[in-house]
């Protein structure tokens, strides 16, 4: 099943590029219908344009009212019949207009093993704390910042003598594989949020069986 996605970015868009590449390879059953950037200078916009993907950038004046900004984004995504919203380095919290429009369908990537090291400086915070293992988390966004249901995680051992830049590079290497892999689980309908708020990953459907609905 091919899933229609909208992608939210703020920066260089390396995870957006990983998604675009996996779609081109045929290993991610998805289309990207729209890329929304919170910054007009984001290099990720050039990546989207190079791939022939429509883009949208909102001004600082619009973002001054976060609820209004998210109303506009939600309407643009709905008009393109988007199934899932993918946050790929989007440095803004999403609010009720988006959350209510796409319940358990907004996916976020966090560069640490949640619930540890929440917030925008997770890599630096983990490095400063001196952890021996950190990692990457893919989760559904909700109103509680960096606390939504966890879909997937992968550990990243911290090598002795690494700089924070080396740790960041290792984190990004994992992100570029784990994120598209997790998005493919959604495309296969294998991701379910249970009544207790935990996520269950169903096994692959047997040959000839329909995939689950997910969500």
C-alpha cells in the first residue's frame, strides 16, 4: 500500500533526502505530496524541489501564532489527501489543529532514546552527561512534547574519545536507515497504538493476506 505523506522540515533535510532516496529505490511504499518548511532558507527545500516535490514556507509573521500556522499546514496537507505527516528535523512543536486532524498519524524522529534527553539539544545533552549508549527514537507526536507513543528505537554506543560532532554523525547515520524503515512499517499497516498508549508492531502479513490498517 502506497502511503501519501507530508514532510515538515526546518533545516538541511538529510532525513527528507533519505526518504526520497528510499522511495526512488522502491524500498519505501510512499509518495511525498508536500514539504513544509518553517525556515525559507532551509536547504531541505532545494532537496524537495530537485525531486519535483511541491513546497510551502510560512512567514515568521504567520508562525507568530502557532495555532494559526498549524491550521494552514493542516489544510494544505488535507487538500493533498495526505495519510501521514512526517517531522524530519522540524524545530517547532505541533499543536491541536494538526494533532486533531492527524491523530496518531504525525511521526517524529528524536536523536536520543526517549524518555531520556528530551528537547532540542538531545545529542549535546547526552554527550555532556557522559552516557555510554544513546540512540534514536521514532514516535508519534502528541500534545506532550517528546512523550508520544514510541514506534521504534535503535541504540548508538558512544565510542571512547568521540567528539560531539562524531556522535552526531553516528546518530544521523542511524536516523537515515531507521526512519525510512519505520515509515515502511506504517505503509504495511503493521503499526498499532493500543488502548494503553503503547505501540504494537504486527508481524509481516503472510503471502496473500491483506495488510492491517495500522494506526
